[in-house]
C-alpha cells in the first residue's frame, strides 16, 4: 500500500536541492488504466515494472525489478511520452523524506515533491514545510501518468 501526498515546488528552489543525493529517472507507461509503469534509474542500471491500483493518495502498488532486456522490450509498448526527471532525497526534520522531482525535456520548469507515509494517521499528522507549494495530491493532471500523456497545463 502506498500513501503519499504531492505538492508543487517553485523553480527558485532548484539550487537548494543540489546539495542532496539525487537519482536520474526515466519513467513511462504501458497503460494508464490500469496504471502499468516502467522506470529506469539512470546510472544504476536498475529497471522496475510497477502496477498501481486506483486512487490518488492511497493506492495499492506492486513493484518488480526487471532486466535491461525486458525493459527494452516493454518500452516498445508505451503510451505517451517518456518522463525524464531528477529526484532529490531531502530529509525533513520530522523524519520523513521529501522526494523532490525536477522534470526535464517537455516538462521542463515543473517541479514537484512527494512525501510517503506509513499510515493514514502519519499522513494526517504531517505538516508540510514552508518551502512546499500547493498540495496537488488529488489533481489528476499532476499524476505522472497524466503528465506522460498530456504534459502539464499549469504550474505553481
């Protein structure tokens, strides 16, 4: 079970993120209904196939590591565009980790941050730091699957 909230970030925060550990990600979708995602962790030679259940904040999620060959074969079946982003892991004072994504290519200029929670009570106790922008957890246009299919129509 995945429980997370997603917020927009301002472009002016990008330089602040550079001091935190990061990972390049290429993400695409074989299907958006149901959600079947392919993810390549660039530089790590790690490939992940993910199946997500319905829901925006709380959903079931199943991840399976796959080979480079499997990834390449599945990549030929994607819908929409490949999302390219850099994910920065920012520790928060309350013990959570903010996963800040800086998007590249056709999504350049978009920055979001997600926080995962252990349970609903943990999520309900969470107070976002001042540097987080608007909560877009339930705005479907900011789901990565929607971004892959349509891009983004508005930002911060």
